[in-house]
């Protein structure tokens, strides 16, 4: 029996589909704040429709289509804004620990939620990103995706083939035991900050490691990517040798992977989220540091201050 609005009220639809729509919007925009706004806008638009217009056989498909359309519009304006963004742009971190409210957990955690993949998806056009997310993260079939992006199933298949070529996976990262690597890395960070001995931490860095730091021009951050083991080691060494006053480092899970939440000051404010990308051998290949306060508000609400 098809779901209809005659049997499912607007409040029930909101409760049922908010996690799905948030997950979809976040994967398409890389911003938890924008995803929340998109969900609110979509349901406000839904409420403005007449009862006759809302008597649809498939409200799920309609809500998803509105979300895709809204995110596509946002993506076009976001690209223009990023041309003037100060320093590297990083996605807004999303806490994905089972201990917290986790709207992203609607979909089974997969590579589309990871920090590295969100950055790779920035290469895609809005339509390509929508097709990839709908197919890979949420398992919509080609006919369903075609209806949501207003393409034919044949076109959607071609788009998916093109996207997979753009997002060719790195085999060195397959089947990495992330939990063990994360525990060892955290131990190396604590050792470095407490003793000043950086060697165990530096040994964890891959030769081709890349560090991206996003301050948005509002707080201190590297304004260009830092590449190679010696340069990244020197940057981290400078940070750890002069830690801020009253700093507390807490391990968290961000975007399905290991991260560190750094609280500073007497008010225990969250100032930094640092997440990592591992190779299969445990070497750190990517370090992503988010310090832009605008991008920490969502995860600050999720985290309990230590």
C-alpha cells in the first residue's frame, strides 16, 4: 500500500523523513548548518501546498526531490562564495558517535560520509553529486534517481560511470583497521604534547601526507595546503610545542572516522576539530583541521564539554 498524506500527517512525515533529508542535504552540501536549513525550507514549502497538492502517492520521493533541488541551488552559490574564501575550504564536521544524536546515521555509514570523500565530491557538478549520493549512500535504484534529478535512467547510468572515474578509490586505504590506528595516533599526540618528543608522532605520517587547515580568515590557520612529511611534521611540531592555555584534547568520531576535539580556555569552548585519513598500513595520509568557528557550532551542540 502506497504511503499517502491522508494516512500520514505532516508531523509524522517530518519525524520520519527528517533524518533522511538531513543526511542527503549534508552529503550534497558538506555543511550541517545548510543541511538543517534545507530540511526546514523543504517542510515549510510542503506546508504551504494545498491539501490537494499534498495528496501525493509518494511523499518520500517528493521531499527528496525538493531537497535535491534546494541543494543544487545552494551548490551554485557556494562555488561562487568559495572563490573568495580565505584558505582551504573544508566540510563542516559532523559527529557520528553512537553516544550522540546522529541524524547522519539514517543511512548506513559509508564512504560518502567520510571527510576525504566529501572533499573529493567537490569535484562533481551538483547533478553528479546528487546522482552519486542517492545511488551510493541511500541505495535508490536508477529509475528512482532518474525521477529525482529529472534525467532518464540511461543518462543516470552514464553519469554514475563518469562519477566513478572522477572518484577512483585509493586501494591503499582499503580495509584499514581504523580503530587501532586511531588509538595509536592519539597516544602519539598525547606523548608529543606532554613530553615534547615528536618522533613517535612524526613516524606516523606518510611521506605524501597533506594537511588542510580551515580558519575561514577568522582564526589562525594555514592558508595553503601543507604537503609532505617534513613540512607537516614541522607545522604540527610548532602547534604542539606551544599548546594554548587550559587545552583539553578529546577523541571523537567525526564523519565516521577518528578525530580529536580540542577545547580551550576557562569556558571550555570547542576551538578545533582535527580528523585523519589513514592508509592501509596505518600511516596518516590526510589531516583535516577545522577552526572556523562558524563550522564548529553544530558539533559543539552535539558534544558534551569534558
